[in-house]
């Protein structure tokens, strides 16, 4: 869970997730959307992978990144437990 919150704590990584919500993308396509170095984008993607927020699939010479919806569902369920008050 710590890796998850660390990954979500950065605005660049949150922006990457927003982009991947729309479609799967390669690292190059993602990097083209930012004014930071490709190694920095690679680092952000690695942290997102460590947190299981994204999945990387190699197709030929490209690696496509997509959101791991299973983890997203687990996050929502975990957060929802705090919004439900227990009745006495």
C-alpha cells in the first residue's frame, strides 16, 4: 500500500494515469506529452509498475502501458470502508 500512495503522490504520475485511462500508450508516446527527459518518464513508469497501477506488455520493439483496473478496484474498495459509518 505504501508503494501505491507513493506512486499517486506525484502529479506527473497522476497525469500519466489520466492519459492511460483514455488509451494504452508506449513510453515514447507518454514522454512526448511532457517537458521532462525520457529517463525521468521511465522512472515514473517504473514506480507505477512497482505499485501495480500499470501493466507493461511488450509488442515487438515497443512496450505498451495500460492501467491495471484490478488494483484500481481494490483501492476504491479500501477507501470506501472509511466512508461507511458503523451503526450502534
